[in-house]
C-alpha cells in the first residue's frame, strides 16, 4: 500500500486495535485514539514492535476539542493524514420503552457525532493532499431491524446515510469513503451475548481488519463503497 499515516479511533481494543495493527503491518504509521490512555499506549507499543511509528492520543470522539487536538497533533507529528478509520462506537440494547435517554444520547454522540467530527476535521488535509481514505465501521444493525436495537441501529443507519452523502461530495477530491457493515464480531462489544457460546465460526476483529486492508488495496480508481460482513453460523 502507498499509504503512510492512519488515524484509528476506538483503537484500544477489539476491531479498532486489529485494524491499527493490520495497517501497521502494511507499512503505515498509526495514531491510535480512545478514552483509555493505558489501552492505546499498549497498542502503540505493539505497533512500534512491528517497526512502525505510533502516537497514542487520548480522545473522546464526541468532544470537538478532543478531535481537533487529535487531528492537529497527528499533522504536527506526521505532516499528512492518509487514512481515517471511524471505528469508535458503543451499543446499549434495550426496547424503546426501556432505553435510558442518557444511553440513547451517548450512542448518538459517539457513533454519529464522533464520525462527523473526525471526518470534518480531516477533510481539509485530505483535500489539500488530493487523496485520502475514510473508513467507517457501521454495522448490519444499520440495515436490519431487531428488537432492542432501535437506539443503536438508528445511529448505524445514520452512519450509512452520512457516508453515502459524503462519498458523493469527496470522491471528486480523490478521497474514497468505504463503509464496513459487520454482523456479530467476537469482541468485548457484547460480552453477555457471547458468554458460554461457541464463537469459533463468528468473525473475529482480525477478519474485519483484513477486509479493511483488502478494500484499501483495490486500484485507486476503484472504490468499494459498502461491504456487508456476515457470520457463516447464523445460530450463534
Ligand atoms: N463487535 C460487534 O459485534 C460489532 C458488529 C458491528 C459493528 N461493530 C462496530 O465496530 C466498532 C468497534 O466495536 P468493537 O466490537 O471493537 O467494540 P469494543 O471492543 O467495545 O471497542 C470499542 C473501542 O471504542 C472505544 N470508544 C468507545 N467510545 C469512545 C469514544 N467516545 N471516543 C473514543 N473511543 C471510544 C473504546 O475505548 P474507550 O472506552 O477506552 O474509549 C474501545 O477502544 C463499533 O463502532 C461497533 O459499533 C461491532
């Protein structure tokens, strides 16, 4: 890959960590961001062990000042931004009747406002460079309805709509927008539902990371704009 500098949000664990490590193995230097400094410090050390540079920046993607600092520090250190991975996300699953207003708000602030803030902040740099890659980790919950998913699914539905409009706006600047919609992935995201279940056939964070790398490796004149990822074992 010809890319050099990637920012991965929510890179302290799970899918974000796997994407950060996979991009480092492809030769990128990586800025890892999340709210827990100890997690991202650990991931940054793993990236450095792979022979790449890494910067761990504590950032809550829903806070505009945090995001601005993340992008400013990245540019100060590396002088370009090739890839943004909008991965940070949370989910609280409850019926509409039972979902707390504060949990509803937090999901919107993280999943959608965070995606908007990070994207908006990198666009001037990518437009100036006349190239860039914006990867959004949405979800099959943004395509399919299920009981208890209204709050979370709405944010992921919104992310997909946001990404489609964004793609039409920025492709003329040679910026690709690639949205990945995984179904269940074996991470800490829903520890309760995986307890005691056989997850051997459920996609792993590393599988999602491989999909991201493969999509980025498509010839630069081609954009795979949306990818759905399903487990082969629907009974999990
Ligand atoms: N696992 C699945 O089944 C699945 C399926 C489809 C889509 N997804 C999506 O994939 C993404 C990653 O999920 P995952 O399974 O890897 O979850 P995870 O294991 O819970 O990891 C989430 C990461 O996001 C970070 N994060 C959460 N809120 C943040 C905020 N406000 N600002 C910055 N970082 C934040 C967390 O760190 P801190 O808490 O320390 O900030 C953590 O590093 C999410 O967008 C999720 O919706 C997951």
